[in-house]
C-alpha cells in the first residue's frame, strides 16, 4: 500500500472509531453521528472517484492487484463498524466499562445519599438526574434526535420515576430510559 493508500486506510479507521463512539450510548450521540455520517459520505465518494479513475486507466488490473489493501481495507472497516453497531456492541461495551461506577452510584443512592449534581457517571455525560432511593434515572447529553435517552436503575422491576418517558430492560436492574 502506497502512502496515499495508507492515508485512506487511516481515515477509514478514524471514521470507524468515530462511528463506534457515536453509537456507544442509547439513542446514539446525534451530533457525532451526523459528523461521522458526513465523513463517511465524503470518504465514500472520494474512494469511488479514485476507483473509477483507476478503472479507466490502462493497466487497471495490475494497479488493482498491486494496491489491493487500498481497495480492501476501507470496505472491511466499514463492514466491521457496521456489524458492531448492528449487534449493539458499542452500547454494551460502554455500559460494561462504566458498570462499576454505575453500580456504585446506584448503591449510594439506594442507601439514602442524595444524588446531588453530577457531570458524569462512568463514561456517561449527565444531562439531568431524577429519582429516589427506590429508583433513579439520568439522561445522557446529546442523545437521540427527537427525544432524549438515558439509563435508569430499579432493582424492583420497571422504574417508578416521576418523569415522562418509558423504559426498556437492558441488564439486571438497569433500564434504557427513553423520553420522547
């Protein structure tokens, strides 16, 4: 792979990582998702133009075989990132990386410590927090398009939080809180 091929591969890797980050919260980070979407669109158009130019030149099969990583790496990265998003791996990964902080916070709230003003719980930037000793929930900053998304904790079934929205079970006492 030549220098320009490495640059295309590097950009594809960064776009793949950006896609995984943008989709790592319930409801997805809307702003990041739009930026990554524009990046993938620009990248794809440029990549197809370069492919078209190679195909109309003489010796195109030799050029295709010689630079196969240039042609293979970006679609493979796109397929890998898309597959991970499809199965929900980014959301699960961020949740598991934050699990100890989330569980610790839930334990302190359930023991009667007021939640107070928080900016982060684990890897989640907090927009606002609601709840009581029985259940609590927080909205994650910059999620969703028409509504907000967050996480809720309730060890006794669906959360009973005096706030709009509905809940979808996620893991153990954790629920995804959707406020449309």
